[in-house]
C-alpha cells in the first residue's frame, strides 16, 4: 500500500497501451453515477504485468465512501424497482450497444492491466456482453406463474428484486465476471455495488461509465474499491441482501461463511483443477490442438483452463506431440501481434508458479518444457514464463537456443503438489492411467469439480464418462465447456461454495437475484351463503 498521488475523476483517462505511463492517475470510486476521487489513506499500486510500470493506484475506499455507495444504492432501489420492466429493458438494450461500441477500449484496458492478449481480452468482453444481451430478454424471463386453483381462486407467483446486492470479482476476467452480475441483477430491479479486483479494475470503470450513459439512474450501479477490508464491509452491511463472489477458495470459503452467517444469499464460484481424459480412439489432431490451446491460453489463468491431462493407455506417448505444439506458442506482450501467451498477473504469481514447477521437479516428475524465467526482448521486466527445453531423452543437455513458451510436466503422480494445488499459470501437468475407469476414478478423487473434458470418438465411452464423472461442466471433444448465458455456470464440489445451490446466470442466476412471492386470491363471483365460519382445512 502506497500513499496517494493525483486523483482522476473519469475513466476516460485510462491508458490502454504498454507505453510507459508517466503520470499514472488514481482510480476513482463510482457512486451515484459520478466518478469521485477517493479520500483514501491507503492505496494499492497496480502495475502493467508486461512491463511492471505503474498504471494506476487503487484506493482502499474509506468507510465513508463504502457507506455512501450503500446509501446511494438503497436510495435508488424503490424507484428502480418501480420502473417498468420495459423501461429497464430499454436501458439494457442501450448498455449492450455501448459495450459493443466500446469493445476494443474495454479489451485494451484488460490487456494493459491483466496482461492477456488483446484478442483474448475481446473474448473476455464478449462473454460478459452475451450475459447482458440475454438479460435483454427479461420481459419474457421474469413472468411468474398463475393458476386457477379452485373456483374463483387464483394463485400467482411473482419474482421481486431483493434490494441492494453486491459482486466481489477476481482479476482473471475483469469484464466478463462483473457482467455475470450487473445485467441480471439490474434487469430484475435490484441495485448493485461492484467491487472489482484491486489488481485490474479498469474494465469495470469503463463499464460504470457506460452504465451511466445507457441511462441507469444514479445509484443503480456503484463501484467501490479495496481489498479484504472492503469485502468485510460488504459481508457485514445489513442493507446488502446478496453477495456474488468469484475467486479463490481461500477468500471464497471465508466470504461464503461470513455472508451466510449474516443472513445474505451467496453465490460463490471458486478454484479449479480441470482434467481432460484423452482416449486412444479420439480425433488426435483435434484433441491435441484443443488441449494445447485450453491449457496455455490466457497464460493458464482461467478457472476453466485445462490444466491437467489424463492420458489413457497408449496416449501417454502423445506428450511429445503436445510439447511440439506448445513450443510453437509465442510468449510476448499482450498488445503484440501474434502473441499467444501474455504475462501472468504479478511477480508474486510468477514466483508461486515457478515454485510449483520446482516442486514437480523435486518430486520426480519430468519437466518436458520448462517455462521459468522468460524475458521477451521488448518486455524484460514483465511477469513471463520462459521456455528451456529439456528433451526427455537428454535431460541433462539443455539446448543453448532457448525458446519462449509454456510449461509441460509429464509423469505426474496424484500425490505431487503440482497436481494437488491449483497452479493458475501456463503449466500443463500430465498423468498416465491404463483405462477409462482409472481416469474416471482419478478425476473423481480430485476435490475440485469445475470442468472436465473427454476426447473420444465413441459415443458409448462419452456417455459412460458423462454419467460417472462428478465435475459440474463436461466437454465431449470440447476443451473448455463453459455454458453460454442461456444455461448456467455449474461447477461442483470444492469449485463452488455451499454445494453449488446458487449458480451464476441462466435461470438459476435469475432466481438468485429475485425473491419469489406467491399470492392466492379469491374473487367470489356469487355472494357467500355459508351460515357458519369453517375452522377446518379445506379438503
Ligand atoms: P482472489 O480470491 O484472490 O480474489 C477475488 C476477490 O476476493 C478480489 O476482489 C479480492 O479483493 C478478494 N479477496 C482476496 N483475498 C481476500 C481475503 N482474504 N478476504 C476477503 N476478500 C479477499 O482470486 P483471484 O486471484 O483474483 O482469482 C483467481 C481465482 O479465482 C482462481 O482460484 C480461479 O480458479 C478463481 N476463479 C473461479 C471462477 C469460477 O467461475 N469458478 C472464475 C474465475 C476465477
């Protein structure tokens, strides 16, 4: 935490290139539709992961600012709830159009602050935009049910907004994950407070600016900043009725418990260790290309990254071919043409990932491609992973002509740290098993259950795998089976808190942000003639 410098009052001043930033401006709060400089005394430095140049300082918003955001959201709620669903829908149409118009700007902010390639950052925005586009159908999604349950008697069911809700977001999808919450929460009539990751709030600040332009009234969308202290405020504030969290297990399990203990609804998506089972009968080229892309894309910093390969039977001999593909990936700054893998988020993340690679080496796994210590020519100070190639046949002869690329670890065993822990970097660990049943057992024994994939040409094999596997999102010849917004993000086991009862977006997302109210009415068409009041349950 560093002392404050100059303050910015608009997201328009956000830099969007890797150029040296001479006068970084501070990130403001967004309360009541206004960008307001924070009066914070504690600030978090935010560095471009490709250069480690200072981009901005993010405030640990003060207690008064946090309270002001809640008051703004609470004040806005009654009128927003009363706003017709058609009017809310019109604002959502406008919001969608503005996000599309500002797509490149949002993506550039993501590449600058998060590090992923510009093309991948555009995908980050698109996946969030699709949730907003789906929320435009709120007029057909929100209607409840009605039934004439007896003569002259109807029961109808409404979905009402909860009030003020909050979203606590991770660093890896700075646009998509805020947009898992904002469109559905607001279209259903709630007001929302977003706490973006303190490591890359820039995309959210642009989304806030666009929310105001789209016509959201003051207080419907607010943004506050900070780390654990801001989170604790959200968890303890009685006016906040629901909390959406996406991030690590360490933070998420704590957040789930404390928010639930305070009587809030909580949806919480946590960490992962996603496996792909590769069967000998699969379409080999498709499988190996898909696996390489899904393992190393976004430098492995996706919750659905395919980080663990389970090679069944003879496919254990395919690691060399995966290594060939991985070596072809270009590691460089995210704005550079042709880059496949950008830097990881921070020097600390790089150190942690490199420590896990070292642990694999120490525990006897085979490091086929070693990505430690990279320095792309133009970005000597970035958080990159470099490749040194150790051919398995000649582990001691390290080639002089070093290449840049990701890390591939073969012959991994389930007890090793690199298998047990989420690596969240451009590292693919490979385990060998003899049969499909062994693959299923191995995957089910893992405590995480976010996503899984199987590569096979057999419908029967895929069917057995789908039925027996415990992970919540299954891809059949699809490496990253993230459901689109008409479905829901259905992680399982340790990848969700609270047993996954409240999942993000889709029908469960709508249910999360609404309270069901059931009304039973009797409008007698004839005058009642009963002589005596009945005290029995109607039969
Ligand atoms: P993180 O848990 O460090 O941070 C997420 C949010 O929690 C941030 O806003 C942060 O300020 C806050 N936070 C962090 N530590 C806290 C603490 N001790 N107390 C209170 N609040 C705290 O996660 P991250 O590093 O930003 O994101 C990466 C993690 O998120 C990975 O584990 C990844 O698998 C997971 N993730 C999961 C999904 C999913 O849908 N399952 C999606 C994206 C990311």
